[in-house]
C-alpha cells in the first residue's frame, strides 16, 4: 500500500501558502492595517470622492486610513480617520485632500508647518475648516473652459491647423536654424551658470538691503505719494504754468535766433580784444602795478572830509629851440604831500 503522507504534507504546505498569500492580497486590496491606532476628525468644505479605507499620508508615507465620512452642519463634510499609534499631530497641522491616481481616488495629506513644535492634538480631536483644504475640483476647472470650447468651431480650428502646417512646410531650414539657435542659447546659459549664480546672489544682497531699509522705503513711498497728491491738487495751476513755460521757451528761442548774428560778431570782436590784450600784457602789468600808488595818492586828497583837496606842487614847462628842448621850473613845493 502506497503511503499518503508525502502528498498530504505537500497539499498542506500548498494550502497554507495559498491562504497566507490570499490573506495578504486581501489586506492590500481593502487597504487593511494592523496594530493599534488613534482616531481623529477633520471638517472640510468639500470631501468629494473621499471614501472609507482611503489612505492618510504624512510626507508621502501612509500613516493611517479614513474610517468614515459623514455630513455635518448640513453642508460640511467630516472625515474620521485613524493614525498609527505613536504618531503625534501638532495643533497647527494642515490637511489637504489630494489625488491618489488618475481615476479619481483621493487621500488625506497631513502637512506639518515649518515652525516651532506646537502642542500635540489629543486623540479624538477635530481639525477645523481653517486648517483643511478640499481637493481641486476638476469639474469646475474644465467648466471654466466651457465658454471657450463653445466659441470654437471645428472648421475654424482645422483651418488654423492647416494654415500653420502650410506655413511651416518648406521652412525646414528656418525651423532647424531656430532650433539650433535655441539650443545654442540654452548651452550658453548653462555655461554661464556661475555668472547667473553670482547674479542671483547679488540680487539676494540687494533684496536684503531693501528689506533692511523697509522703514526708509515706506517713508520714501509715502512722501512720493504726498508729492503726487500735491501735483494732482495743483493740476489746475500746473497746466497753465506748463503752457506759459512753453510760450517762454518759444520766445527765448526766437530771441536767440534774432541775437545769433550780433552774438557771433561780439564773440569775434572779443577774440580780437583778447589778442590785443595779450600783446600789451607787459604794459597792462606795469599800469596795474602803478594803480595802487595812484589810488593811495587820490585817497589822501579826501582824507579830511567828503571832499577832495588839491594843492599846487609843481609848475613848469619847456621851451624848444635850435639847441633842443629846455625845461623851465616856475614853482616847486617840497611839502610831504607833494612827495612822489
């Protein structure tokens, strides 16, 4: 008699393996989780397509699942979800509904704020509307394009496409050149990575300086606003003034046109005068050296009052004869005031 223990053991191992694999597959399908968990609640304006067993993620890692979705306050949705025990949520946590995949499945994304740690939420706490955000409503998004789609006519779109194709046909060289130039520009920008980085750093420095002078900048903008407001209030006066300035400019321009000829003559004569003065600069220097002495003598004639005193110091003449010129001194005063 053949022993049945060998086939029986193989059948048992196969059955257990299939059972374990099936159980694991079912857990994956139903999104099942094991271990202890803690329950929290979140209120949303709109929780469309969120269903029990949807994932709850923190930084992209599944940390729990949605256990229930219900309506509260007539037009609000409350999601009940669980997190693995040991995961703490700060009071400032934010929750957004995100798309899990392209077929419309959703998940709850828990986002921790970039700020000092806040106290942890107690299990069973409710996160309000001020810290929740519904998913993007694609129906509303595409509905916004509905007027555009209604205005477009298929024939017009087809004609436009044909015109574009006809325009590009036969222009392969131009298109190739455009692509090459674009690639060259991209490579040039890539080669200037250091320069661009330095430019960004300089801009950061400029922005930092502007930020540090926030009060001065605000004061400047306020004064500029007051200045512009003053100009606006005085526009009735400024307008005619600008007109008058325009008329004055035209008059001055006409005056310059009329005076251009005489002014050119004066400039020429001034050049000639400067030439003569340069030629006689020696004599001019001598005269300028004597002028202080002459002014001192003239000053003495008025030293006794607001009048001039004149004295006869010398009187004489000269006679010319065949033997030459002969000087004659008729009177000579040796007083100090007549000294030379």
